[in-house]
């Protein structure tokens, strides 16, 4: 596979050990070449795009085939649903097969709402582009009068993006054209269509989850995604989207009680799901309304059972909406877990304070950084509040924010 | 936004009124019933919290033929054998049947007073299932439910709120008759709008929406006085305009010419150029470099 994959444009000033390199191992390609996938530069895993290029960068290049991405929903399920739709739309554009399961909305309705892809791909957003050795430096030099030596150094590169054509961009204001959508092959599982066969069984598994797992296994075996079966001529990836697992509409009382009766229902389902995915050419995205789950230990075991896990926290309705620090963003994004697939160390994102913003043509995930504190009239109290808000968003406080409050 | 919700324009939605023991949401619920009856809609009320007389109090009597009250207040669990409606009949099939009996052609508005009583006896998953099926089926135009949020755990309240298209949380206001309503509306496209309004309900069950509440938190940030540190000093830290101009004109000590700047910024590898720029006091004479020597 000699297709040159352009690595991310990192400025020469920065050096980090987990850099993306343009080094391509020339190996005898035993890996499969499926449209819409590419091998990871780090460990050779086959990756698919999640539909959001910033999220791909965060997860180490993309979602590895055979893994599960857990998205902890935000309070009103607006942004997690958006990422869910991006994932499915990417599958339609890359001509993968889809499996959509939902309990609240009909999967047909979800597919009708997919965003339209921007197919000419003119606007590839390159935010960190430096002004290179330009012939007319007049305007750039006049920009900085005193600190002109820093003219060519990179500005703070806040948006995360890699510059390969691996992912696509979508326009949220338009829905996907029916021709593109109907060209995709997809399977559905709508929970109200599968009524429980027997009621009152005291098994640790729930009827709804068992039916879902069985349906998924049937689709994988029938359509030839199973890696244990003999390979058909052309292979494809199955994208599995499971919406709002654990909510009350799936019949699970995980969200309702502090001590739910079916404690192990969702966890045993996820265990079975991961086993099924590892032996097939599929990727799954699962959304869970984690803000309703009271038991933190249970949420921890759900996170451990999935490979990648991110949590979305939207500012709508919370007191953070009025915080001036967050005014450009729609919410915070926390990376809960990154997988260690066939290697000892995982690729960790460089920055832990991440915020997201849903624009019309892009879902950007940016590093949250404090703007320079220029006004001298900011009182001590509010400085502490700003620092508190920033540290609350990250596990470890960033050095820049604490240095500002040193006073000599 | 409260007045738009009272007009009941969106069909197929589930409006949830959340109250607590400090302020009862039943008055607002009755206003909604009144507004629906005035719009010539057929309204079915599942009464579990209060008796029929108490609920009908305040509503005009000529609309009663469109109002159908299913009394589950007297005997909710069916201990006597002839109870008009029991809690266990709260399932979508039974309710659809009930609604079709009275209004076979027009979809009716279903009012549930209150959901808390139903949640006490039936599991939350079954209740959510029923509400979802009623929303999707065609027999019901809108569902309006009352929920006492302090009766249930956060998880149950959250699960029911997830199903609702609009949630109104009522709280007592600052002055006597007024109450504060926090409204969250979820549209079909997934957009969420929120609003806070102060309202009061008159005797004839019409709702008057008063102005938005003044948030004390906002006030603090906007009316904070900008303390000017350059005032009240014994020395002058301010600049007049002429002084500012002179300051701008001053040549900075390390200001280089444009060529020197570009050369320094884009310096090629291994370049050891010496760039000399004569200063104002330098006497640069090409001919005699040692012109100033007095020899």
C-alpha cells in the first residue's frame, strides 16, 4: 500500500514524541484494501473515519475496525446525536453497510436526517497554516511592531485536524440527498418491533439486548462480515450505530434507580458486542445517557467494556453558559478512554482541556485555552473562578493558567 | 414562550409540567386544560391526584361535554371491584381504546394528573414505553402530564423528561401571586431553546406572562464598577493627546529596517551577513574610515 498519507502539519518548533510521521513502512500488504479505510501509522490497525475529522485526530487517526466507541450523551442529546449521524453519514459516503438500532426514534427517521456531504471538498480547513516564506512580507511585518521576531512562529494551534482526505465534511443545514442515501445498504433494529417473547425471566440479560445481539450476529454472518468464515471476493465494513442504550425505552432501569434490578444487563451486552466485533469487520458507536446513571462504579465498568470513550457536556442549561470563558463553544469534550490495541501504550491526546463547537460545515474540537488576561481590573475572586472553571474541565491543570496568578 | 405553548400549536408532543411542594403546578395544568377546551378540543383527564370536583372547579361548565374525566382518584388499585379506572390500565392499548370510545374521529388531548402516582405503582420503563407509544400512535394529539419532581429520584425524573418535547418547571416567584417558569423546548430538528418567565394565573385561569426575571448573578457582572487605578494618585499616570502622539512617534531602539528584518526572519542556512546601518550620529564616510582620528 504505497498510497502516501500526508501527516499532520506540525510546526518545526514543537517536538513531541508521539508525533505523526510521514514514514511509511513498506510491508508486504497482507492488510485488506477496503474503500474508506486506511492503516494506522502507529500500529497497522485498519482505521475508519468517525465522520468528524477532529474526533479522528483525537482517537489516534480514526476508529479501529473491531472496536466500540462509547459516547456519553449530553443532557438534551443534541450533540451526541449529531456525532451519531456523522458516523452513519460517513458510512453512506464511503459505501459501507450500516446497522442502526434505536428505541426512541425509528431508524428510518434517523437516516432521513443525515447531513449532506460536501463532496467537492474545497474547504479543507487548515487552521494552523503559517505564513510561509512569502515574497511580500510588508503587511505581515507591520503586524507586529515590537515583537516582530515572533512573526513567523505559529499561533496557538487550537483546532485539531489532520490533513489527509480520509474523512469528509458535512453540511448540517442540509440533509443528504435521497439518491446517495438509497444507494447505501443498511439494516435496522427498532426496539418496539421486537416485543418480548417471554416476560418475567430472571436472567442477567435483558430480552431487548439479547434480541439486538442476535439480530446483529445474524446480519454479520449473513452478509459476510465475519472474519472466521471464508472470505468473499470483495469485503466491506459494517458500521453499527446503537442509540441511547441503557435508557428506559430499551426496557432497562439502569437510569431510573440507584440500585437497578438489571445491573448486569448492559454490561453483559457490551461484553457480547465487543466479542462479536473483534471477529468481524465492523465498527460500533454506542451512545449512553450517562447523566441519568447514578451509579458511578457502573458507569466506570461500562466505560472499561468499550474501547474508546468520550463524554460530551453541553453548556445549554447549565450555569457555565454565561461564563465568558466558554462563549465561543457549545460544550466540553472529555476523553474518558483510549484503547491499547495490540500494543503496550496507547496514543493519548496531547491536550486534556477540549471544547467543541458545532458549526454549519464542521464539528470542531478545539483545545480550550485561556485568553491573555490583559485587564488589570479583574479582581482576585474572578481570577480564581476562571482558573477553577478551567481546571474543573481537565484532570490536570494546565501550567499556563496557574502561572498567570503569580504575583511578585 | 409560555403563551405559545398554551396555544398548543405543535401536534404529537408531550408537555411535562414539573412542580415541587413549594409551588403546585396544578393551576398551570388547569390553564392548559382551559385553553385546550376553548380551542374546541376533546380533552381526556386521568385524575389520580385530586377528585373530579376539585379539578373541574374553576372551569366553565359549558365546556364539560368535551371534557372526559376518568376517575382513578377514588380507587386507583382496584380494591373494590367497580373502579372506573385503575393504575394498571395505564397501557397504550387500553388508553387508545378509551380515547377512541369518546372521540373516534378527532385525536384528543390527554391530560395526566399526575404521572407521579402512576410511577409509584408501575415501573418507570413501562410508563416510558406507554408514553412513547401514545406519542407515536395517532390517537392522541398532545399529552400533558404533571410530575412532582421531589417524589422521585433524579434518574426517573430525567428519564421521563427525555421523552418530553417541552418541559416547564414551576417554582415560586419572589412576590406573592407570581411564579417562575423555566421552559425547555426541544424541536424536531434537535434544537433546544430555553426560557425563563414570570407568570401569574388569574381567577378565570388565564395566564399572564410578566417580564423576564432579573437574574442576580447577571447583575453582579454588569454593574461591577471599573475601578480606575490611575485616579487618586499623587503623580500623573495619564497621557494627553499630544503626549500620546509624541509617544507613538518615538523611534524604538531596536527598530530595524525592513530589509534587515526580513533577512533576520528568513535567514538562510550558514549565512553570516554583517548588516550595518548608520546611526544618526555616525559619520560614515566611504573614503576615509578613520576620519575622526586626529592624526
